[in-house]
């Protein structure tokens, strides 16, 4: 996980997970609409996932 992805996940979480697939983008976008903090947390969790 690069520092630029972390910064981007704080500013705009759906853009940070754009390379992880359509499902991840949709989940993060919906959480981001519910509130800024859930979107940021979801983006950081997805980006920190060692499986992908």
C-alpha cells in the first residue's frame, strides 16, 4: 500500500480502490455516501488486504 493510495483514500475513498474491482468500488462508494468515516475505513481495509 503506497502513501499516495492512503492519501487518496482519505480524500476520496472510491478513487483509492479503483484497481480492486467493481464490487469494492461499489461497497466503498455506498459507505462513503453514508458517511465519510465508514468509506475511509472500508477503503483502508480493502487496500490493506494481503490477498489481493
